[in-house]
């Protein structure tokens, strides 16, 4: 039997998720598209051939003809929709962040723990990206030796002038906070945050550079540069004492013209991570069908942890000191 | 309603097709897996969750619960199974070659023409490969100017010692014969075939180098090197008077070790063209649903044409002369 | 003692050679710059700190204070200045071509042979290019196995509208005729020439594609594309049955901007081959000092051979047939 | 007239310098090779055709037939030999470091200042490397916009087990301390040093990661990884708000074999920076001839500054705090 999925939120991300569920994976049916705007829900539902639309997410979560929930609504609704899904006993794939409040994240974790069964898959899709997977395989295959540092760059074309370093930490960096930890299989001990003071605030406001120290003794650097201008460019290199491995982004063609040999950058994350999203959603459908959470996917705990790190980074940004990160004790459900 | 697909042939290619239909595209159901060996059919059906198995392809083609046929059985059965599908009025996606006999190809074309409706999609999956698509887009977008030559390399790791230049022409090169023609939007005027005479026959037997002249006046070079040893490597560069564009194969990671910086080649075509196969099969399901053949996909005519070119190349190989290619007149069904 | 060099010809190439002799190698002194235009000679001499200028090349060749001659004057003077240098018993580094007439080339060879000592080094500088040297080393080190084909592209930005395919063969291709033969250590058996007929004559006139068959049984392809527009781009790949090796041009930096990641092409050959010219001239100075010709450098014989091949190619271009190449018997002086 | 150069120190670096002076630049003569070991001096002198050898550097500096000094002797002798050269009024190209003691560096600066004329060129050869020069040109040409961060990696194959983080800072990092400052045209405000604590001390001891803040408000990251194992690999990327530019190391060829496409790393710095050394020494000879110091080259002041930064970094390493850097006031001689 096909898994009947309800997509909540029909914005850019929700429309992408609906399309993937309907067209790019097997064994799933796009049952409902739900959005505060019925027109927007209808437009996505029509494009993807969804069976129904709704404007009431809580009603959708409870419907008998819905097996699983995919939350792509505004950030501040994520935690409560996860709680409703846990309450209804229905697997939920929730876009990041789980919440920007560690306490709210914790309430989702607690609800899941008290129910005693994994229900939430968090949308840190990078874990499914073939290039991060190749990095994992290289590390586990011994091809880099013992890891010493992981370098990360997160560059996007342009953000509004009022975008701040705080936003770079809470919106962009959690992807790195999660994927570094996932690849190294460790937690964090401390974070130090730097910011250039040159040029004007509209540029440097959105730029932060962070150094993480892990509990296993490695380092990680993260540059978040939201006004990189030249393209959407995610980089990662894991460096050990026997070698290193770097992410390689999808490139379809190489061009020669005007005294240049060049490749094109995508304008945003969707093209860069399209296969990651597809594989993530496919793993979610498998999770729904089998009841076994994906070994790769992020959990509610991982969502909580990313938010804890972001809070420490915010303090590091404002106080300009090295901030120690208190790792909360992990419930057995997630071990 | 989902499209119910029967996969005929449960070898390597058939198993891949079954998996794609069942897991990697939406809107399709893997209804039957059919193979001369019931065990093989059953094994693939179980792995992919197919509803039924069969050992009788003609029966499968006629079944009421089957909407569309995917032919991945041995080459010599392709044409007759296409004819049976045309006869049953059911869309068929047929692996290449349509047939190695131009006459048999022609009989499929004639059957389709006399029925007056497009039924056959030929499995020249490279047309769907994102890198060839990017090459098309570059050409159509004016980024190479007027095309002058297209260079092609088709290298695979190793073939048995009895693999011949003839086989390189009939098995491997038709992919190039088709995709060059598709990208340039032209037919061929002549072909000249070269073969090295150095080293031993087991190596050079499988190596051919061909130069095609198109009816629009461009050139195309094709190296087929089936004992390339180092990896499966498909290259293409389209060169014009304003620039050039080259295919770029998927690369997930870049490694540093042992005084080298390196990327990995796949061992065969399946990893290189996995997305091409997925998009091809997705387009086929759309074709079944809408009745409109994909604008990208190859037709029975294209399958016929590739075989006509292969025949000319065989003559060029044995007689070592430039061979003129007589392009048959194209029925209106394919225009 | 320093080698006292006279540079004959103070055009672009002569000025470059003068600069290299004066500034970029040790053990040499730029003694005289000679040009039909005394102003041009003086300008180069002043820039490089030459000791004297002249307008009479034959006088320069005979001067007691000149140990060696570097010929960079117009093509049609090369052979006679080589003959004069041989006559004077002075080593000469002569820019390519030795002559476009095989008979005239032969007269230089004969003069050198009858004197019984190697005097002429021909300016096929690519043999000294580190990338061609790396290709040689890979072949000799067994890293490509037995060679089957060598692919070559010779692309330059733009030539005048009256530049013809003939000129592409006589001006540009001799570099490839020489370097392929040098790397493979073989002579040629036949050549087949192709030309696109598409687009307008001003573009396609300067475009030729050639396939060479060697006496050792390998193939070589050469694309000469003198209106490539996008940059000066010389490529070579040597392909064997165990691997392949490709030339890599010098690249100083990689840039990101405007949704592109790019490297720059040089506008012409001088930047691409600057180190090759330097190493070639350094080897020439060593030759003068030691009397032992460089093992890498091209001889008068190699210059003669390149012209023989060009003549065959010209016939292949006009008659559009495969042309057999008669390899003349090589005097022992060159063995 | 040729510049007569004395090379002091005939170890690896001294031998390289002697060879460059004798063979790879014009206008210079290798007059003396001096080493504490006469045998070693003689061996290098013979190989390069030097006119004389010596074991007494101070005598060499005073000789009438010596115009300029090239110091490549052990580190602890650099400052005093520079002082002797200043005293003798002879231009000196001194290998880095000027001294590991800021006070000793300062004494050289003071001597030069009190003589009122620039005499010392410091061997920070990277400034002459074509890739760093291309980075400068990109910055000055506005191609990266306003610079925000410069990333640097300094990786070498292997160091002895007793090599420490201190040595990584004093031996390796000064190249980065100098070249970052040279490219950005700024001084430093603070440095923070990190070190992984994972794996064993023999590996991590030689690994340091540093973040510099410049007085103009940019950031710079430096990874020094002396047990990188995979190759000698120097990287740099300058990132601005309009684009970025990365160094590209010389690569002669690209190889395919064993399911890999790869390029080779050099084993150490000499091959990577051979052209930088040549251009540096050529600039030094020009300086001797013209009396005008190279605009690119590092001065005694730059050598002093690099040592000041290294001292701050050492404190940062031992105390694990952000260390502010006091920039001494620069004498007018260096402005």
C-alpha cells in the first residue's frame, strides 16, 4: 500500500516537497496539501495531482486517510505541529529548525520520549547528500586517517540589508552544526565566533566565522557568508592525518567562452541539494512503511542539539568570547 | 490513477528498471516482472514489491492490468516485443538497440506508422542525462556559436578478449550515433572508421575511432575504447566558433592521499547514467499518462537510424574507406 | 665563459627570445640584435641590454664575437640563415618552420650531414613544455600501458578572414606533427583530413581535423581551430590500454564571480609556452657550451619531417582522400 | 656588468639558490659559494660553475669581487650576516626568518634605518609566486569586492615526531603571516590559536589553526598541518563581497588510472615555489643593479613583523586566549 502523505505549508519548500512526494519517489501518494492560504494550497495540489486541500493543519494531522505528515510551514509552527503529529502517532518529517527555542525543542523531544517511539524525522537533508555521504564513507573507510579538522563554507548570493549575524547563526549555520556532528559522530565542547569589521554593515553583518571544538578533540571551522554574491556554494573538507576528502557539488557541464573556462553555480540551495531532498523524503516514506527510522536521518534530538549550539554561538557573537557548550544528556530513545 | 508497468527481462538492466519504476518515480506501479527464468523474475519482483511475475512476455503484453511495457530482455527479442506492444496498443519503452538489423527496425517503424500513433520510446537514455541536456541548452542559447565539431569518447574498463571492433560499433557506439544527431538536430552524410594496429589484438580489436560528417556540414569524432582500463568515462565536447561546452560527469567527492588529488570513476554505465535512466522512465510514465511522447526521448525512427549508421560503420571498418550514409526518408509521424 | 648569442629578427618572437637570453637564463650574453629595421633592432637591444645592433644577418653570423645564432626572422629566411650558420660552423636555434618547402628543408639537412656535425636546433619548443614532458614520463613509466591514440587540439582565438585551411596546416599543425611523433617515438604512415562545411567560409576555412596513422600502429587526431574565439587552448591526451595522461596548462588562480567558477585562458601562445621557450633556449646555450645537442630538442631532420607531413596534409585537404606519407630514410647523423 | 653574487650556506636551500643564480636568471655571476663545510661548498660550486669557494662568510661579505650576498645558512646566523652585509654596504637577500627573536630582528631594522638605505631583501618568496600575484591583481582589479576573509592552508607531508605546534608557528606560519599582510596591505590586531586534542600527540602536536584579525577589519584563517601525509599543499582563498579568488598550484598533467582521475602533489615546497624563487632572485639582482628595492619583495621590516606575529601566536598557543598584537611604529625608510 502506498503511504498517504499530507504536506503542510505550500510555500517554496512545501511545493518542492509536494512535487517530490508526487513525482520523484515511489510508494507514496500526495494525499493533502495544506496551507493557511487555500489558493496557494490549491495551486500546489493541482500542479502535483494531490487528492485534497485544506487550511487546517491540525485537522489534516488527524485525518484517517493520512499516514504521515510533512511539515514545511513557517518556522514558528514546526514544534507544535510535531507535537500534534506525535500526539496523533503519525510519523512527521519536519523542516529545520525544529524550533529556535531550545526549550520548545526540548518539549518535542520530551513528548517523543514519553511516547517511547521515534516519530519525528528532522529535515537536515544534507545528511542524504551524496557528497556528504561520500565524505562519511571516506572517513569510515580509513581514507583520511584520524580526523583533525573539518572546514565548512556556507555561501549564498545575497540577503536583505537587515539580515544580521544572528540570522546567519540561527538560519544558515544549523545545517553545518548538524552535519559536522553527524559526520564526526561527536558532540561539541566550545565555540568561538569571529566577525569582520571591515566594509559596511550591510555586508559584514551577515558574515560570521566560527571555530568549534568537539568533545572528541577535533576542530571545525564554519564560514557563513550570506552576501557572497558569486553563487550558492557549500563546501566542506574533512582533514585527517592520512589524507582529506572534499565535497563536490553537482556540475553538469563546463563551458569555454570569453577567455574563460567555467562552471556555473546555482542561485540557491534547491538545485544544489535536490537529490538530498529526494533521498531524504524517500527515506521518510521507508520509515513510515517499516516503522524503522532511517539510520542517516536527523532526529528530534539532533534538531534540539543544533538549536543548543546556535544559542551558544549567539552568545559568542555578542560577547566575543569562547563559549563552552553544555551537551544535555541524551535519552536512550536516541542512542 | 497510477500507470501499471510490466518489466520484461529481469537481468541487470531489467532489475534496475524495475527498481526505478517501483521506488524512484511517482505515479507508477510495478505490476509484473517477466523473465524466461521464473526465479530471476521472482527475485526482482520480491526486491521491488512487484505484484506479479510471469515467464510469458506476450501474455504480459496483453494483460488487462498492464498499461505499459518496459522491454529489457535480450537484444534479439526487442523488435518483436515492440511489435507485440504496438499490436496491443500499449506504450513500450524499449532498451537499445531496437534491432541490429535495419530491416527489422524498419518493420517496427512501419507497424507504428501504419497504426498512425507513436507507441515506442527507445531507451537512448543519454538524451535525458543532465550533462547532455546542458550541452543542448548551451547550443540553443547561442553559447557556442555555430557548431563545427563534436568530440566524443566512450571508454569502458574491460571487455572479453573476443570482443571485436564490430561489437564496439554495434553495442557501444549507437549511443553516440543517437545523441550527437539529437543534439545537433541533423542527419549524417558519411562515416570514416580508423583502428590502431599496434599492440595485441585483444586490446585494439575493441578500439575504433570514427569521424562522422553531418548533412548540415559539421564533423563528429567518436572514440570507442572498450579496454580503457582506468574507468567508465563518457566524454563529449561541442565546439563552435564562439565557444565550447563539455559534459561533466557526476562527482561526489574529491580525495587527497598518497601525493595525489583525485576523483573516482564509476566502474560502469549504471552509476554514470542513473539520473538519466530515472528521468527517461519518468518521461515514459508521463507519455503513458498523457499520450504525448516526450520531446526529448528517442523514437522507433531514431532506433532505426542508429542501426543504419552502425551498418555503414561496419562497412567502413572492414573496407577502410569513407562510407556515405543514405538517410531514409522520414515518415510524417516522426516529424 | 658566457655564450655570446646573436638574435636575428626583432619582431614579437625575436624580442621574446632576446629577453630570455638576456634575463631568464644564465651563462649567455645577448651580443647582437639584428633586424632589417635598425630602429626595431635598437629598441629590442636597448630594452634587453644587448651590446650591439645590426641590419646584416650574414655579417652577424660571421662575427668573431658571436658564438651562436638564434633565428627569429621571417619564415622564408630560416633555411638560408641556417645554411649560413652551418657554413660558419656556429650552432643555430631556428624558429619553426625550417622551411615550408621540403626541398629547402632537405638542403639544410644535407649541408649539416655533409659537415658531419649537428649544428641546427629547431624551435619546436613544445618538446620542452613541462606538460608534454610529463606526458612523456607517464608513457615511459608505463602509466598508460601501450598507447593507442593521442588526441590533440590546437585552438586560437581568431585569425583574419582570409586565413585558410592550408595555413592551419602549414602554420599551426607542424607543432603537433612534431610533438606527437616525438612523444610516440615513431613516424607516420598516412593522414586523412576533414573539414566542416557548415557556417561561413571565414570560420570553417581555418578549421581542419586530421587523423594520422603512425608506422607503429597508433592513431593521432588533431583539431586545428583558429577561430575558437574563447581562448588559446592547446590540449593533448595520450590514451593507452592501461590509462591516459592529459596536458595541463599553467593556471595561476581560480575565480568565483557572477554565478561562475572560472579560470582564465591566455590570448596567445606566448604565455602558455613561456617556460617551454625558456627551457628550450637554456638547452640551446648548453648545446653551444658542450657541443652535445639536447636529447629533447628537435633537429633539422625533425623540421624537415614536419614539412613533409604538412605537404601530405595539404594534398589530403584538397583531394579529400587518405594520403600515404613516404618517410625519407634518416641519415645516421640523426640517429 | 654582471652582478657578482656570493651564496652563503650550501645546504638544500643554498644549493638551489646557487643553481638559480648560475643558470636560471641573466645578469648574474655566481662568484663564491661559502659554507662551514668546504666540501659542501665545493660540491655546489662545481655543480653550478662558481668561481670560488670559502668557509668564512664574513670575509666573503667584504670581498671586493662580491657585489651582493645571498644568505641561506642556518637560521640563527641570518641576522648577524645581514648586519655584516649592511655594514659592508652590500645588498643582501636573506632566507626567512630574519631571526626568531623580535629583538634581533629589530637590531637589523635599526642598523638599516641608521644607514638610511634599504639593503636587506627578505626571502618571503611567496610574494613572487604567480598565484599570489594573480590574487593581488584580482583584489586590486576589484574582482572580489571588499575583502572579508582570507583562508590559508599550509600542509606538508610529514615532520619528525618531536615537531611541535610551536615549530609550526615559528617555522611554517611566518610565510602566511607575511603574505596575507602583503596582499591585504594591512597589519594585525589580534590572533587566536586552536589545536585539536584528538589522536596522538605526534600528529596533533604539529597542527595549529589560527584566526587573525587585521587592523583594517578583515579576518584570516591559517591551518598549519605538518603531518598532512598526502602531499605538500599550499592553499589560499581571498573572499570578498563580490567574489573570491583562489591560488592554483602548478600542475603539469592529469592522469587516469585505476578508477581515478588524478593530479600529483609535490613532496615539498621546492617544486611548488620554484618559479617564485627564480623571480625573487631575479628581482634581487635587479635591486643590486638599480639600487631600487623591488616593490614586491619583503623588507627587513616585514621580516621583523612576521616574527612579532609569531611571538603573539606562541603566547596564544600556550595560554589559549585571544592575543592582541601591538604593531610597532614603522620607520619612514619602509613607507
